[in-house]
């Protein structure tokens, strides 16, 4: 039936196109539009159930517990014999038996006592229409009682118990009612209903609490409407303060990546399971994470390069969009595929089923235009769209670990091939091995990493800021445009440092090295006289100290002499030499440091 109505809608749509294109009669066009509206509403009826049937169909935990403020429906009651009655006749029988027992037990006993200590409970009971002396018909009971009626009735009563026995009896009745309602709020209402607000024996707040407009659970705000943007914005503000706090710490790139994964990602843990990250916040999220990585708003390396594993030349940096999106997909769409599903899944299923018919069968999500999108949460609409764009299959959501799913999405949609200067495949393999070597101390890894990617620049370099002065800041390099080639191969200050370090260590002159040798640590010209890994460690130390001297010129206006820089380099090399000698097998250590003239301190 649904299919035939949709076909009728498509036929009317084609007829409308013909009428408009041929300049048809306006009355005919209006008639076709009216017919389309009737068929179109039925086509999308599943998308507007929340509007037509109330907010209780929402998976929002707050809205799931809330009912219409005016009414409360009673679908079933359990009798004294334990039988669950669901029919109207059975429900009314349970109500009749309950009140006959309740009122028949309370009235005679209360009437025996005097009234000197306050108005009696019997005064209230006498105002009720009891079955034994009334023509009340329980068949005419209404199953809906409004909050206003209950509140008004409570405010009109001010009943006080007269003695301890009455208090005990009324308290038993209240406990019985409370057990039936399973609600502390209803128990308090019962206390006021039977005993009034006066006296110290039953201290109660003034009035009954109204339903809160919103609640906060584990830092996530729930309430009517779509709160995805609000919750993510609040979490971003908290994470931003943490990032600003981390700027005073001196950390390497690898340490910053590890800190992001353990210190920043956790801020968004709960909200990412409930709400999908809105697309309008993607740029802010990227800026937040990479500001913590680089320490400023610049991007020293392309973001897609940082996502690569360290063995592939990256930093194993987390992509926040992929990470949080897949968290939402695994938590919410994955719940649709479980045998034991949480209660909210039935509502979520109604929202997404029109779009995922083929997806549930192992196919791809179909492209579909949602005309009534205002009745669906933004997380549902964007989540279905991402399933299609990223081609996430039902098997991946159900069975694939999230880490593997993140890697597949990164490789497919955020992957990039390294484009390095003077770096054929053989050179790339050995260069990656050198840059990830455990022999290279953490202190020198950042400069080695930036040099490997050809991005060893200071913050005022032409690559990152539009400045007038694009030349090297040293006096002897006046007029020379700063570049990687100039810094590694041509700068006179650096060349002089290379010569003195080479003479002190007895290695081939570093001033004759090529760009590939400096950046990747690979060469075939030195034969087997020296270990290439050791030479790469030495060259990384040289690059670090010449780089620090270069930065002092730009940032501190302080020019170190060549002798001071050489002394720092030799001291650092001797430290590595001594550390490896103490931690390695003597045979291996001698092979690695063969032919180098290192004089231990």
C-alpha cells in the first residue's frame, strides 16, 4: 500500500512538471499540488511520529520519561492476586477492589475517635462518594487525571491525624500507595493528600516540584529539542582551557600526540556517544587539536601527513572528526544490530529505518532527500549521510573494532602519499627506519622529523606568514632567501660548524653532504667505514644545535659563536656515546661506533 501511494506521488510529480513546463492552467496546477500533499504526507508519516504522537517517542532520556503534562494513561494494573489486568473491565475491577478495601477499612476506625486534636481523616472520607451508600458506577471512571485536578484537590484539604494509631494507619496506607506507584514523589503527594502540610511529623516542601526543563547527566545536557550543538560547544570550551594550560609544558610532538589522546579526547567521551559532532564545529575541532600539537595556530606539516603511522613517516595523530564520528556510529547504529537492545533503540530504529533498508541487508545506504528534516535530530540525518559518504558497511559497524574502522576511513578518505624531495623508494625506506630509530633521543626527534619532511622553518618564515623580509637573518647571508637547501647546505655559519665537527669526530666532512644525506640519513658513498645509523644520529644532533642557534638569532636577537655551537654538539654526542656503551652489548656497541673519534668526558 505504501509503495502504491508513493508511485502515485511520483506520477503526480511528473504531471506537475509537465503542466509547469507547458504553461498549464493555474487551477489544474493547484489541484495537482493538493493531491501531492495528501500522498506526500503518508510517504513521510514515519518521520513525523514525534510530532503526531508526542515527545515520548524520542530516544532522549529526559523526553522518554516525560509524559504530556495534562494527562496520564493507565495501560494496565496488577490485582491483589498478582494477575496483570490490561482490559478496561479488568482495570476497573482492580480499582474497585482497591478503594473498597481502602475506604472500608479506614472510615469506621477513624470515626470512633474524638476530634479534639484536629480535623479527622473521616471528615475527608465522608466527602468521597463511597460504593456502599452511593450510586457511583466504576464503569464510568475516567482513566486520565490531570495534574491540575490533583493539585487543586490537595490544596483544598488540610487533614490532621489525632493520635499515634491513626498516624500509623495512615502511614501504612501511604506506603501501600507508594508501593503501587513506585515513586517517591507520589509518596510525598500521598502524605499531603492524607495528612496535610501542617505539623512536624511529616516535613514536606512547599508545593510539588515541576518537571525540570532540562537535566544534566555525566556532563551532558538533556532536554526538549536538539541539543547537539550546545553540548559540543560546552565541551569545546572545556577542552580549549585544557589546551591553553598545556602550552606552558615543553613537550615533543610525540608527547603532545599522546597527551591529546589521554588528556583531550576524554573531555568528549560521553557527548560523542550521544550526539554526533555537528558539521559547523569541524573547523573549530581541527583548530583545537592541532593548536595543541604545534603549540600555535600554524600547521607545520600537512594534517593528513600527521595521521600516518610513525613507521610511515607520520605522528599517529588522531583525526578528531573520524574518531568522534565513528564513536557515534558504533554506539548508536551498532545498537540496532545487537540481540539485546537498550530501550531507546526502538525509537532510533523508527527514525533511521526508512534510509537503511538496503544497508541492513549488506548494501549501501541509498541517497534520499528528507523533506521533513526538522522532525529528525541532526545527529540522525548527518549520521546516515556519513554512512553513505564513507561507505561504512553493516559488517564494519557490527564486527570491526573501532580502531580498525578509523584506520580504514583515514586511509580511504584522508590518505596521502608522501611527496619528499630527492627521495626515491629505497631512500624513503631507509629514511623512515632512521627517523624511527630507538637510538635517536627524544630531544632531537622534532627537528629530525621537520627536516625529513622539508619543513624546518622558524615561525616568521615565508611559508607561514606574509612578511616582507624573506631572507636568512644572519649577517653573512644578507640577501639570501631562506630555504631548506640554504639552511642545510649553503649557510656559511652552518658549513663552518660542519667542518669543525667533522674534524673533531674523524668522519667525512659534513659540508659535502647532499640534501638526501642530511634529511634522510642515507648514502652509499661512505662504504662500510662508518655505521649509517650512527652517522644519522650525529647529523641529527648537528641539525638540532645549528637550528637552535638559528632560532636564537630570529627570536632572541642573540648570535652564538661557532665554537660554542660545536662544543654543544660534541658534548651531546659524547653523552649518547656513553649511554649506549653502558646499555649495549660491547660487541654491538663497538660495531656501531667504529672509526669515530669520540672522547668520553
